[in-house]
């Protein structure tokens, strides 16, 4: 959005429009059960969950170990 605001070029305007269209289709996929909208919703939710997992890993890191489950040797 910052590049579009600075007037960097038509390519950025088209890219932003496509990105907003994808997000709109994903939002519509929650209420309208159309295959293309559901695919857009799946893509956006999968990408968002990966980004959330990366953010959590960058903030907290990976735990050093694991505890054995109850009742195991």
C-alpha cells in the first residue's frame, strides 16, 4: 500500500487490487459456498496460520525438550 501511495507504478496498483480481491474472496468464502471462494479462503487461512506460527516461534523459540506422557516407562 505504501508503494501505491507513493505512485511507484501501475504494477503495484494491479498487485494490490489482486491481493484485495483474494482477501475479499476469502471473506466471502465464509458465507457463500462456492468452490473458488472456498479455495481462496483455504489459501488465506493456511498462509495466516503459517505466519502466526512463525511469529510465535520468533517470539518464544522452540522448547528445549519434552516430558514423557503419564503411564509410560
